C-alpha cells in the first residue's frame, strides 16, 4: 500500500493539468481580433455606469459571521462522531458520550435562537424598499 | 487495493518508493479524470439538452451523428475556438485563475471516491473530511470570478454564491457526518473493507420475501438522506437553488463576463460538481458501488446518473427561490433539521448498540 496522500497529490496535479491543457488547446485554435468596443462589461446593453464596488446588503456580512461560528462547531463535531460508536460498544455510558455533546449543541442552538431573534438571518430591507412596499 | 496500488503492481513499481508510486498514481489519476470528463462531456452538451427537451416536449439536438451524439465533438470545437474577450479593468490574475479553481477543485474530490471494480485513486483514513473540504473549495473560485469580473451582475452573483454555500455547507456536513455515527470511521473504503463507510453498508438490514436488503444509510436513515439531497442541490447551485446564476435576475451571475475556454471551464466545473455531489450521495447513502449482478462500476454510474437526472428534473419542474427565502430555508430550516437529525441518529445508535 502506497501513501494515499501521494496518490491524492497526483490527482490534484492531473486535475489542474486538464484545465490548463484545455486553455492551451483553445489558445492554438481561437482567433484574436482586439477591438475596444467589445471589451466593455455587460450591463444590459447600456454603457456601464459607475464603479463595480457597489454597496450591497449587509445580510451577506451577517451570514458570513454566523458561518464562522457554526463551521468551527462542525470541526469539533467530527471527532466526536468518529469515536461515538466504539465508545458505546466499549461500555461507556450514554450520559458520558452523548451528554456533553447535547450541552455543546444546546449552547449553539441558543446562540442561533439569539441571532434569529435579533434578525441576523432575516433579510434586511432598506427603508426605501419598506416605504415602496407599504405604498403598494 | 486502490487503483494506484494495482497499477504499481502491474508495472512492477515499488509502492513504498514515493517517486515510483507517484508515477503509478498519476496513471491512475489520468484514468479516473478522463473517465469523469467523458461523463461530463456526455452530460453537458447532450444529455442535459435531451432531458430538458423531453420535459418541455421538444426534440433538441438530433442532426449530427446517432441521436445527435456527435454534437459533443462539434460543441467542444466550437466553444474552444471562440475568441477570448477580456473585459476592461478585470483583476487579471484572479479573473484567469477562477475557472481553474472551479474546474480543478471539483476534480480533486474524485481522488477518494470508490467507483467499484477496484477503481479508487486513494483511500486515506479521513476520506469523508477530505471530500467535503475540496467540494467546498469551488466557492472560493465563484467569489474570485464574481469579484474580479468588474461587472455588477457578476459581483451580485458572487455574493449570492457565497451566501448560499455558507447557508448550506453546515447542514450538508452535519448530515454527512451523521452516517459516521453508524460507521465509526471517516474512511470511505470499498465494498470488501468491513470497517469503512462503504463496507459497513454491505451488512444485511432485513430480509423481505427472501431478498436481503443491505443496510445502505439511505434505508437506515431516510430523513438524513432527504436532507442531504436538498442540501446537495443547494451546494451545487441547481434549481430550485440556482439564485447565484438566476438568468432572469442577474444575467448569468458570476460567469457573465466569461467567454471561450473560460466559459467552458466554468460549465465543466459545475457539471463535475454535480457528479461529485452524486458520487458523495452514492458513497455515503447508497452503498457506494454495490449492487446485484452487474459489476460495481456500472452501479456507480447508475447512481451518479440518477442524481444527475434528479437535478435536471428539479431544473425543469421547480421554480427558483428568492435569495431571502434561500437564506431563511438554510439557516432557519435546514440547520435546525440537521441538528435534530444528528441528535436523533446519536440516540438511535445509542439505543441499538
């Protein structure tokens, strides 16, 4: 049995060489007719206005913050799932294997409930969008 | 025995020598990579059109070759020979690397997937963690594409893509590890290796009318299976969760500004990703490449194509959810349900053992 990570590295190499190869083939095939007009970005046929670094909904930031918390939590759950069954089979009681994890998940669920109540996962509307909705 | 070991044995190479084993592994990777690309080539330019056409009562491609199959070659040449238009003020390195990241990262996952008949490049002990890790790398590529394109639609598409993947990543992983509670290992293994995720699914669950039903985790825990199917649809960004691309809202999202080979690579990456999702579902819920009579590789193909058909069905039949609905379904629905599933599974295992 060889080291599996060498094999994974080999596949990573092949997985990168395939798209690079396709880029190379395309480079040989495709024409190049540079022209300023077709280089403008697509904005439904209009000349693009303003910068791309636009203001966007704060919701994207809120869910990213939430994600960091819950992602670390999944990392901590991984080792527990691996040892859970063998610990039970070796006679460790359910209160000692499942109990602490219930507390851990419970704390997280309370945190999620708090974020939920604070509106962290509720889509934020701008005041203007709200008045437009009321006017309808 | 993985495919890399088999090839090393056939060529008389020493598997313990990193260089010699590396050569065997590259040959094995090329076989697996080409095999998946053939699947994608059939799925992308041909099967997808045919399936959607059948759903909408049309005929679709039928001019070139039998059943229009030669459209695959024609489309490959056509797309690769398009001019590559580089829009103004794109962030050059990121804009060029994004298609590479999207297409490459989707292929990485197939390193550990057991495809039956001894086809599996590697079998590390943390196979499941690895496959989840590389499957989510694509999000980085989507953000790169969206942010570097210098286009407002791309920007919004990239933001939506990352918000969606964040919302569904945790339910996906939590539901995925609930099978680890049964198996007690992260190693994907193969049909014959008992203490692995695939091997553990070969035991008999029940006998109905003389037919032995294997303990595939889709049968043992159907609730987790359904959750995983939905989370997977969102993860690969297919309907009803294709908000990052949403052609009727933001043109094509993060891929608006891509043409020529970059466009091909974006699409290729998405399709490999659908098949990777199908392969993960097949491996951890549908008994891997196991099945009666036919060889393993055929059953593996049947299972991943079944998942592909399901995504295409959803694409034709279901309306798209809005971005705010998507976030709410993810954080308020799926996350709570996946916690419930994890605890439920732990209690079931606790009672059974």
